[in-house]
């Protein structure tokens, strides 16, 4: 049930460029959303081809990613886990990714990362038409429908503009995200996994690792 809740509450959010020359997942001079969208589009198209599905007609149904997560590999997952203050050796991307939504506007890849035997967290990346304030408005609506208390968290994500980053806590379930109105990315986890103060620090690491994974040869 907790795994299903993570997948459902994880909303879609981003892509980053500006990694260091060593491609170590650290953000450099900023976000190249256009380049990352191009890389995401290529992988999304390939995913539909692998599933023998039509991306323009079957996006509502979506496709399952049978092996890993095309936007985050195990090395990247380990870096994110370490940024959360946990042991990166326990990180593994599961074979349960899912891609769904209208191409180039609201298409989202959602994946899970296991941390040891009993813990996990969710990540997502994709296209969007929403800015930070619009995403927060939707989070408030969703929390209201579920009769959940929503707290907007304060914090800074190193290397990312403050007006493109957010964090929310829904009664012990946190979502940290980035959006520039074209691309978006997020990670979500419970307070049983890690301290929520770590979420803002882990977000730019996630984005850098996604950029590295998506643009790898």
C-alpha cells in the first residue's frame, strides 16, 4: 500500500543540464531544459516503440518500462540516496517504471528506487506547462480532496532558482520538485525514510544524475 501511495502522490517534475565535465551529476551553470527535453523525447519515443505502442494515440494508457528507468540508473540512484543521508550501496532502481501522458506537454516517467529490503522512494521526470505556483495550487487541491493537511516546506536547492523549486509535506509524505514551465522533475519519500530537510539537498543531485543518464551514449 505504501508503494502504491508513493507512485500515486508522486507528481511529474523535470530535467537538468549543466553537469560538470566529468558528468558526476553535479549541477553546473544551470538548467538547459531544451537539451534535456530533446533527450527525454528520444527515450520516450523509444519506450513506446519497444512496447509496440503508438505514442500519439495510446498516451492515456501509457507504457511500462520493463528494465530499470531510462532517466536514472543505479549509480544515479546511489548518489540521490547518499544526498538523503543514507547508504548509497543499498540503492537499486526497480523494474517498475511507467510512462504516461500527452507527449511534449504532460508526459511523465515515474520510477521507484529501493533502499535496502523494506524502504523505497519515488522519482519522476517529464514535460509540463505548469510553473511552481501552479504546481503548488494543484497540490493544495489534491490534498483537500484527500482530506490531508498540506504544509509548504521552506528550503533552498543548491544551484536551482528559488522560484522553480518547491517542497510540500502531506502528513508525513513529502514531494520535492523543480519546474521551469517546460520540464519538471521530482522525488518523493516518507518521513520514515529520511529527514525532510534533506529533500532540497537531494533535488539538484537527482536532476544532475537524470541529465547524465539521459544524455549518456
